[in-house]
């Protein structure tokens, strides 16, 4: 991908020993964006999920430790948590919505 062709998606696969050839057409990034409205909601959701998976590096050891620490604190004192509806309201007022 890339090079003088610009940003494209697709590739040509050839397995000469097996006599098989598969050719995928190349699409520019602009063409991919242009085709998005033709995809179903499920297809777009799958596309987004796959893109997120590609960038998902997981949690570091320090981040995992922080999650565990906060989970233990919540289990020890569940009344200290804030309901989602209240948190959403607080966030909206914070950003002026």
C-alpha cells in the first residue's frame, strides 16, 4: 500500500504453485469514505470495531494495577460510587450541554 499509488486498500495475491490467483481491486481512502453510506449499520459497526482492535494495545501493568485498586475500593465502599445518570448530568453541565 502507499507508494506512488497513494493511499489504497487491497492487494493482489498469487499462489502460482497451486494455480490460484485472487485479485482484489484497490480503493483510495476517498473511495472507501464514499462507500460508507452504502454499508449497513452492522457493517459500519464491524468496521469501527475492527479499526479499534487494530489500535488496541491493552492495558499496561500500571494501568491494570490502577483498575484493580479502584475496583477493590469500590467493593469496599459501593455507596461511594455515582450513578451513571448523575455522572452524565454532571458531564453535560461541565461542557455546557
